C-alpha cells in the first residue's frame, strides 16, 4: 500500500481483504499495519481469512521444497525437449 493509498479511517472488512497480502508481506506503513491489526483483533471473519492465507503460504512453502518423482521429471523434460526441437 503506497502512501497515497493509506487508510484515512479504520478499515472495513472489504479493505482488510483487499490489503491482506500487503499486511502479511509487511508492505504497508506502520500506521496502516496498526489499523489492520486492530481490525483483525475485533473481527473474527477477517482473522479467519488471515489464518487461511498464512496456512496457504505454509503449504506452498513446504510444497516448493519437494522434488517431483524421477519418472515424472524425465517425462516433463522429454516433453520440453520435443517442444524445443519443434520450435527450432
């Protein structure tokens, strides 16, 4: 959230949803982050949405470290090579 887009008031649920990822990424001013925290402390649905986003990030982070099975890797590489040969 840029300085031009700062909350001028306490954010409502739609504003919190729209800026939730910025909040999680610490990409907002401290004043806006404080307003978000206050809203999240008092709004169960928004807090639940924040929890879902945090869980999704954890799952993606964990999944990105797993390596594809060797057979699948070889099939994908073969497909990429055949496409590359066709294009050249």
